[in-house]
């Protein structure tokens, strides 16, 4: 990064000298023998300008390919139902209220797990990131927990909590909390020590230090953890809803599996996908708004 800044500074100085020397000086061959870049032109190295709703292009193309393969007969409906059949099944499930009821229960589980997981992860990250004693006590066990998948703890959690809602929410919260802790803690400990020294030189109090240094410095890592946490909540939900559940999207899919109803299964998968995509897009929008002061490749 330092080399790039030095090169940019040198290039800017040469450009300024060329402007002062006139048009003939700017057209001379470079010292390395390469052809000069015309004045006013610049190579584009970034990903380019963002398109509104550009992230929908991939899903729309995927559905178009699926629809074309089904319409042309290349896709066996016994293996994967056509989009038209899935839409018809979704309409039937909506008319009976079965889909809405299961969706609401799944959203409640995912929302509770996400809330408790985000809260626990951020609190643990702050405690470990701002205190040596907190780091020594918390970071080791949480790094060990990161190596143990939350789903591997299902037998123990079922033994402790049973098979009710408490177990399901706990599994989701554990996965979310680890993602939040890892990313927020890394962002906290990655704050430049010069800012800490500056805060000490200005004699800032603890609350001012957290508000003016810690919070802005940790927000990028927090949002990375939040995006991963949202994804983790949906992954955990898919699993726990197929373990002795009596409601939810996963339960609806498990019941459809018993009767070989692939269209109902795909409706459930599409519902999971829509909620996952929409929640990630919402976090992205909040991140762009909160971190509007940053200039990144994402735009």
C-alpha cells in the first residue's frame, strides 16, 4: 500500500511537470521505454459502475434457464418441477394459509436466534477487544467453539433443552454469535494504535473513546459479521426445522418429502432463498448508509 501511494505521488508530480512544460513534454517516451498515456485518459482497474438492482440479474438468469429447460423437456418433472408448477403450488399453499403460517413461525425462529446471537457476539467481542483480562478469558473458548460446528452440538443441546423452541433458537443463536464475535473482535483489535494514542493525548474519557474511536473503527467488521450471521441464521433454521418440528418451512418440506412432492419442497427452498437474499440486501443497504464515508470497490 505504501509503494502504491509513493508511485501515485510520483506519477502526479510528473503529470504536473508535464502540464507546466507544455504538450510536447507530455508526449515524450517514458523512462522505462513504454508508450506514454494520452493526457486526460486513465486505465480503468476497478469493477466499473454499479447498476441499480444489478444483483437480481444472476437469480433472474437462473430462473430463465430453469424455465427454458423445463419447457423444452430436457428437465424431468419427477426430478425437478417446472417453475409454472411451483408457482401453482405456491398459490394453492397461500390460498389455504399453510405457507403463511409456516413462514411466520420460521421468521420468528430466525429473528430470535439472530437477535440473541448478534447481542451475545458483540458483547463478547467488546469485552475481549477492549480488555486484556477479557481477551485471556474469552478469546480462547470462543476460538475453540468456532472449530466446533453448532450442528455438532445438537445431541447435547437436545439432551439439555429438549426438542422445543428453546433448542432451535439456541442452535441458531450459537452460529450467529460466533460469526459476530470473530469479525467484530478482529475489527476492534485491528484499530490503528495511533488513534488510541491520540485519544489518550486528548484526554478522552472511556465513553468518548468508545464513541469516537472504537465504534467507527469496528463498524466494518461488525457489518461483515452481521451479513455472515444472517446467512448462518437461515442455515441453522433449515436444519433445526427438520428435527422433530411440527411447524415451519423445514417441517413443510420434510412432510412433502414423505409424499414425493418435489414442487412443495422447491417452494420451501425458494422461500428460504428469497428471505436470505432479501435479508442480505437489507444489511448491505444499511451498511452503505452507515459507512457512506468509505470509498470502496463495492461503490
